[in-house]
C-alpha cells in the first residue's frame, strides 16, 4: 500500500540556518523595515525604487546560501514517497529556492520567487538577471518602469492557491514548518486541514501563534528535528 500523501507548509524558519533572516524574530526583517514601505502594493505605488532596492538587497543575501539539513530531509521524504507511489507537496511562503536546490520537485511558491522578475504591466515572468531598477524595460511589452520581483506583497493575492487546496485535500497529513502562522491564507491551512480530516503537525523553534490548533507538535531547530522526523516517516513505511 502507498504511504499517505503529505502536504508541507514552510516558512522563513526553515531557511534561518542557511543564513536567511526570518521576519518576526527579534532581529527579523520586520524589525528593520516597515512592511507597508517595502512589501506592500501601496508602498510600491508610492516609491517603487525603494521596494526594488529592498529586494535587490535580499537577492544579494540569497546569492551564496546553501540548503540545510532541513531542506535536504524534506527532499529525501519526497523521493522516498515517490518510489512508493505517494506524493509530498511542499508549499512554501519563502521566496528563496533552497527547497529546489535541496532536491524537492513538487514545490509551490505561494509568495513568489526572488529568482524571477515580472512585468507589472503585462504580467510576463522571466528569470532575474541582476538588480532591478525603475529604468528597466519589459522584453515582452516594452513598458519601462514596471519590472518588479515575482513576489507577492501585502494587498496582493498569493499564487497557486487552487493547486495548494487541491494538494491539501488529497493529503492525509499536514505539517507546518518554521512559520509563525501569522500571515493568511497560510496561517489558516491548519484549520482547513482539520475540516478535511487531515492530521496536523507543527515543527518549529517555538510554539507558533496557532500551535493549539495542531494535533502534534515538535519544537527545535528545523535542521535537527526534520532529519529525525523524516527517518521516522520512512521507517514507518519500510525502506
Ligand atoms: P516569521 O518570521 O513570521 O516566522 C518564522 C518562524 O520560524 C518563527 O515562528 C520562528 O520561531 C521559527 N524559526 C526560527 N528559526 C527556526 C529554526 N532554525 N528552525 C525552525 N523554526 C525556526 O516567518 P514566516 O512565518 O515565514 O510574507 O512569515 C510569513 C510571511 O510573512 C512571509 O512569507 C512574508 C512575511 O511578511 C510576505 O512578504 C508576503
């Protein structure tokens, strides 16, 4: 019999040990920047270059980071499940590409991807090639000034939500990893899972805002907890 499909939600905590800042921890990005200035559609309307500069800086920080043992464990789970005819879907709020670089193949980037650029005018998406500025022109429609990171800002709709809810409903286990659970719709997945009779588990450094909503909880660093949990999962279905 195939093992149960697993739906995984990840947040900034899984990339923290790779050296990328989280948002709401003590030294997190939102202690240094105002969301409404650098990550909202209104902020982009007021001062697009300031928003682009924030993501150019993040692009620089993402340049030489590596996947950690947490990302690698999730890729291992997906590969093992695939051999057994089952599916592991990773839905990430992160805009880095560390899941893919660790080997995960079914990845949904609900908040977009920093490695891609989108034209705000025509919607054309291309790979990112260096820093963004308001002087760049879109290769598809020719408009100057609308080249922005392919990321979701506050005030915009997350990406791939049909695929997200479909994968969640087709799963038997929902695991939330390294996220404070404070941003919706991701923060509501645990309740959606419960309503669909999907078992739920939280893996985080500390209890998240909606910790009480989970059936099971494990606390510690993602790079330490995930390899152990994945070993247990693989052990439970046989190697
Ligand atoms: P947060 O910064 O809100 O939460 C990160 C969580 O990771 C916290 O609960 C930490 O306790 C936990 N954490 C930190 N280090 C960890 C480690 N080594 N192992 C395991 N857990 C660890 O980040 P997110 O929940 O990802 O959205 O934030 C959600 C969204 O808010 C982001 O995608 C971004 C942000 O505003 C947009 O920009 C649209």
